[in-house]
């Protein structure tokens, strides 16, 4: 029999779930019994590989869905496709995110549209599209924020404010959607180094700001998402920093 807080028969949609933190979230929720809808934009092969891995562990428990989150019509289509696949939605994890520097004096409107679109606009409109299903399931929305929503990161004056907006959106939706739908956030610190490279000196400077003295792992973020999805029935409007203590003193 399922435990009272089991994710058996629950359905989770995770955006940007083909790789890195999103894939870890998909694996973690799946391991606890959830069927997972793996969203991707361009990473079709990695997304299919994650789905194949999960389906090998439990047949017909994962599927992939392509969508451009900056296209509002695609958001409604994504929710419809997931609902057609499983006829319910219990957990929405807004994880997909564009991240790159935009030095002042060089910022373009396309960069603004992309960074604000993926980090703030898409989570709002995808949550809105998913709301009927989430209300029916008395489900949960979990937004992946960032410690830099509170403390600015040099040369990221678009990304940081977009994540700050996502933090406020998390609290606003929690107020507006209660009691049927809980809305919380997870705010990662240094978890994975950027794929476009970072100097050893910069990494050392960041590690000096972390009381725990090391970067975290994608599984640290996934376990926080699992707690909010599975064991936090009386928690809404909260943003949990998973940053090794960095946000308390840098």
C-alpha cells in the first residue's frame, strides 16, 4: 500500500528536465513513485535518454514533451499534451532557465525577452495553464529560483531581476491559489559550474563565501523539491535556499 505521502499515481511536469538539475529532479520524483513528464526545448536526445532510463525502471512511467517556453501558445499545448498522456497533473516544477551575462551597455532586447521570458514569464503562464488540473489534484507548484534573486551577480542585470521577480511570483501565487494549490520555491546556490566555463580563481572566490566549503549537487536541489512536493502539506509561499549557507554571509 502507498504511504500517506506517497507520490504513487501522481504526475509531475518538470521543465528543462533533460539535463543537469532538471534531470535530477525527474529521477528523484520518479524514484518516489511519480510519473514524470520531461519537458525540453532543444535537448531531445538527452530527454529521451532520461525517459528511457526511467521507463526501464518502471514501464510507461515517463514521457518527453517539446516546447518553446517563450511561446505562450506552446505552454497551453504542453499542458494539454501532458493531460492527454496521464489525465491529471499533481506537481509542476518550473526549472527551465536561460542564464548568461548581459553587461550594461551591451544588453539587447532579445536577451531581455529570453531571460525574463524563461525565468519569469513562462513560469507564470505555465502555472496559469496548469491551474485547472492542479486545483483538481490539490497539487503543488515549485519554482527554481536562485540565491542571486536576492544578491546581485556581476554582469547579470537582467537574469538577477528576472529571478527576483520569480521569487515574488512564488509568494504571490501562494497567496492567490491557497488553499487548493501550494506554491513554493527552491533557491540554489553554487550547484553546477556554468557550462561556458569559469576560471579557477572565480570558483575559489565563490567557495570562500560558502560556509560548507563546497558546491552542492543536483541531488541536493532535487531532494528539496521532493520535500516540498511530498512532505510539506502545510508549507506554502516559502523559498528554501539550498546554498551551503552562502546567503547568510556573503
